[in-house]
C-alpha cells in the first residue's frame, strides 16, 4: 500500500476494490473472555462479521451483548482482564487477533481509527483541541512542523467545525457536546484510516445534533472511502446509516445481512423482537387491554369522587377550590430563573423556564419534549413542588401548589409522585427493595407492618416483580427491574399524577418497550395521569396523548400527539421529527 | 454499488435458535442469594488474608488491653534496683528496665493506654467530624461557610504541635484529656471527608425521590444521605485509630502525654532511650508492640477501603 498523502485532503472518491477482493476486515469465530471474581466470563462467543472497503457496517445490540467488546478486540483495546481466546481478526487478510502491543500501536490511527462514545470525557481538558488533533498526526508520523497547525485546522474544518483556526486554539470546555464529537471525528480520521470504528458516536447528543453529525460523518467517510464499523443500540439508526447489519445478543451474532432485508424480514426471534420494539419504527400509541376512551371517562368520574373525598378530608382547609375539572394540572406563565456564578443581584441570571403554560387532562399522558437545556426537567421539578417557582402558578386540581403550607405540601406529596431517569441512582443502595417500596407508606403513616407488607407484595406484583425480590438490594437488579421498583414506590401512595422524568431513556430498547407497556397498563388499571418528560419523540408517539414541545425554556408547540406528528406547525418540531433515526424507513408487511 | 448486490461474506445469516436460547426480557435472576451492599463488602473482606491477619492482631491487642492480668502476674510498677537493665530470665522473658521493672509486664500493661486513647479519640473525632461535615455538606450556604472556616482554622495546626502546646498548659493529664486534646485537632479531617461524601450523595436521584415522598430535610439527611456517605468515614476512622495511638505515644515520649503513673508504650520508649546502647531490648519491645498495633489498624483500614470502594483497589 502506498503511503497516503497526509497534507492533501483526499476528497476524491477512491475506486472501490473488486467485489471479489479480500474484505477489509474479517472477524471469524471470535471469542473474548473477561476474568471476574476468579471466573471467566464469555463476553463474545463466536462472533463473525465482514466489512468491505468503503462500506458502513453496523453492529446492533443491547448493553451486554458484546458489541463494543467485539470492536475493542478489533482495535486491540480490550479493557481490564479481557483477552481474545480464539478466532481470527483479519485486516486485509492479516490476522491481528493476537498482535503485539507494538503492532497495534502501528495499526491504530493509520489503519483503524476510533470515534469514542462520550464526547465529554474523551478530550483531555488541559490541552487545546488543536493540540490534540496534532497529537493524533504526530503519533502517526504525519506531523510536519509548521504545516501541522494548518493541517489540524483543516481536519477540524473537514469535520464540520466553523472558524476552525480559532477553534483549534480553544479548550474542550469551550466546546458544546456536538462540537467535541466533531473534534473527535477529526482526530479519528486524522491519519486517514481505512476503517473507522464509531462506538455509539452520538448517543450522548441531542437528536438534532446527532443527525447533523451522522450526516456529516457519512458524507465525509464516503468521500474519503473510509469503511465505518458503527456500534449502536438503535436499530433505526443502524438501518438508516449502514448497508449491512450485524445483530448481537448475549455475545453471539444472531443475525446478519443487508440492512433493509433484516429490518423488513427479520428471521431470528431476537431480531423480530428488536424490530417490533424499536420505538423509532413504531408508529402508534400503545393500546392497553382496556379501551382507552373508557379509561379517560372512568378516570374523570373517579377523579370527581376523589376530589370530593379529598376536599372533605385532608384538603378541607385549603383555599376554596373550583369545580373539579378534567384538567388535573394547569401550569400558568411558569418562569424559573436560576442565578449562576456569584450570588445576589450581581450574579448571572439564567431563565431556565420562560413563561410556560399548558394543561394536563386527567387520565391522559402529556409529554414534554425538548433537547438538553430546554427547561423540561425544571418544569417537572416545579410541578413536583421540589424547587420554588420564580413566577407563575402551578394549579393542581384548581389549587395553586406554590402557596401550600407545610401540612398541605405533605398531603400534596401523596397525590403526585415522580419516577426518575437513572435507575442506578434513584434507589437508595442501602435500602432493600422492601424498604424502598414500604418507605412512602411508613412516611405517611399508612397501615401497620402487616398491612404494609401485603401492600408491598401487591405493588411488586403490579410491576411484575416476584415477591422474592423484596429481600434483595438495588445493586442486584438490572436497570429495567430497578425502574419497576421505582414505579412501585411511586404507586404506593395511590397518586393521581405520576411525573416521569426521562423514565425510560437509560434503558435498552426491549426493556424500554416493556416499561412503557407496563406504564400504559397501569394507567388503564388505575386511571393515572402521566406527565412524561423526554427527549425522545419516538417514545412520545408510543405513550402520549398530548405533546408540549419546549426549546430554550419556552413552549414552541403544544397539541395532541397525532397532530404534532402529522402536521407539525413549527420548524423546530419538524426538525425534531426528521431527526428521529429510521423514521423514514418503511417496514415490510 | 447497487443496493441489491450482496458482497461476499455478507449473505443473510441467521443463527440457529438453539445456540442462543432467547430469554424473557429482563427476568429476575433468582439463583443468587440476596445480598446488601454491606454484605457484599463483607464477602470481599472475608477473602482477604490481610483482613484476617489484622483482625487477629487487633483482637489480641484489645484482649491484652482489657485483661492484662491474663498474660502476666507481674506488677509492671514493681521495681527491683538489683535487676536494673537485667537480662531476660525465667518469668521475665523481656528483661528489666533501668528502674528494674519487668519489660514484659510493662509492654502488656501499656496496651491499655494506647487502645483507650485510640478508641476514645476515634469515636470523638468521627462523631464531631461526621456531624459537622454532614451539616456543612448537606445544608450548604452559610452553614458550610461557617463550619468549613472553623475546621480550616483547626486544620492549619499540626496535630502533634497543637496537642503539645495545649497539653502543656493543662493541670492534670489522663487518658481522657489526652484523647480530648488529640480529637480537638483531628476532627477537621473527618469533617472534610464527610462533607465531600455528603455533597456527592446529596444530589443523587434517590434523595430527590425521598423529598418527593414528603420526608423533611433532616429525615432525608439521617435516613438516606448519611448512611450512603458513611463508607469513606469508616475507612478514615480505622486508619486514624492507628495514628492516634502513634500520636499518644509521641506525646508520652516527649513527656507531655500520659503521666508516668500510667504505664504506656510511649513513656517506656522515652525512658528506654537512655539505655539504648547498653540494653536495646528495653526499647525494642514497647516499640515493636506499638508498631504492630498501629500497622494492624492501618492494614485493616486499607482492606476495608478496598471492600467499600472497589474502584480504589490497587491492581
């Protein structure tokens, strides 16, 4: 192979090698083991895949499927105790599965590039971005003195960074997430590798940014003739970006083939499950076993009763309430200003939420959609009465919750409960599952120990967890199971409204589908109202009746879900919709 | 390249189902017995030989401190000038001090002062530092500013120097006063660690969830934040127990620690210094006892840290 000219960005398309030629990368029957607590854990068991020059191939799978491990074995960066126990990794026909450290150092960068997952932690904060690009050139012997600076700026520009020369002198903290990912792409492609491994390159980014970056990566690698091995959990994204799909499950390749064919005619039961659950490909609101129209009517009926009871009991001393409305929550001109940096009048002010108004109908699901920094979670926190409101009102059943006294606020807690995003942080690790679910009952002095235990069993049963898990601790459960525990805890007090703050965002797609179904069934069964905070429009379509789209603290659009999806009124909403990966792909019958 | 052409090696492949049996989505694994975080830490500890070595040594020291008469019937204060710096002999395996006291008996009896000072100081420091750190970290704002500045003032004074200055002005010295003085200058370290640990825990989602349940701020602090922030404090308490014993010995050696009426390793080391050349064994035994005790606690702290925070484990 002739050395590529590094100073000349080769943007002309290289001729495709003959179809009959040796594939660029061939992984054959790869086995990778990790050693953990004295036992061998088989992370990859007999994986095989082929990547041809200039081609994009995607490995799809849930967490723990071995997709990242496979890629790490290819580039010789297996973490910790990982090692290749058998099988071949052929790069241009040469086996590198057991290559030495020195051989891998020579390969990395020049033959195989890598774009890592997390743009926040993969740039060194003490060096300028330009320095880090030059470092990639230097490591591959392409650093040509004075030219290097210009070359680095050129690479950054190529990766889609405007004003690249100035940007190259900046530090990573001055970059947004999308810009950092572009810098990482520039580094990955700096030495013109023939294979670029992109491990979840955009999963930490907002959907619109994700789309821009992937579009750019696609056109850039196409013009450079670089093959891309894309690792992703998102089937829609994989199908949209890759010609060839490799589906992995529990360390094995269960199905592989042309992307469209797999999507339209999945053969393996796991792939079928995955296709069925992929939220980006689903197009309808989940239907529960109970007819939804009925549910809403029942819920309203029950609400009127509950309202009367509530007024008679604990809320008797509240200010005069209006008649029970079908609207359980009404947010009026809600504003939240945070003081950042410094305090008092001199501090910088940030309007996180700016004059937001919307209403939530009883027994339905309202989704607040927005990208990071849109203020959607801040709205949720104010509806939960967890942070004070700067201006405006939050009416719960006609009562302004921002003016509640201590006793009333305590009673309010029984009626509105949250479910949070991170299943690994939302349960106290020192509490057993029983104590987690029992705590709300204990705090509110409900029942004695026997009746509380019965209630906990009942709640766990509702969220489809065996009663035997009561004595377990959160660290023993998977993310989805923990989220079910969090749902059980939220339901313990018979709340009317459940605020789900990105409640399914951290979960694998199948588990996500399962939790959404569960939430939907529970809504039907208990007449719950959901306020669903999410960045994922695909999820919105599955669960929400109404949508509130937020951007930079303001409401951009608020309408019933179907109308938002079929006839979006605002450009921003349209951009969000278009950014759903795989949204445009037609599924077979 | 057209969409329909399939490159070699990329034909549609489907794995036989029996090779990868499909499991129910997210089924609960019932095979392993339930275990808490602390149970997990205990399982880690149980496997470490270093843990058992330090536990056995510490237990031995504690038993010696509690009932020294089990190990010797000789009075450590009984002086026979005829035996001054005498060699070991039957019934007196370690020989005699310059004043003709039995070295073995004094080493045995000296354990009590060390262990009591170590335990007392550790308890005081952990309680005071823990409470101050928890309040500063959890409530923040003015509380944090005030408490952190106060602890900074004490932090600026070196432990032993501060103790010497304060202790020399005291009228009476006992294990209690020595412990109090040591604690006075040592609590800020624990407070800092507790504060950092609480700050980290405070922002966890389960804390927000607890507040959303209707728990008051204090209830959240006591029930959720403190139990989760305790790990690093336990580690530092175990390690500092050893350093308190060493600090007490230092003070006694300098003659400002425990009065000579209380048998202590530090005092004995100080007294033995004068006869280091002629009779080194007089110095050796209390010094060895001191080193082994301090080392045991530090080793224990090390393995406990590994068990509580697997990330800090050295490979």
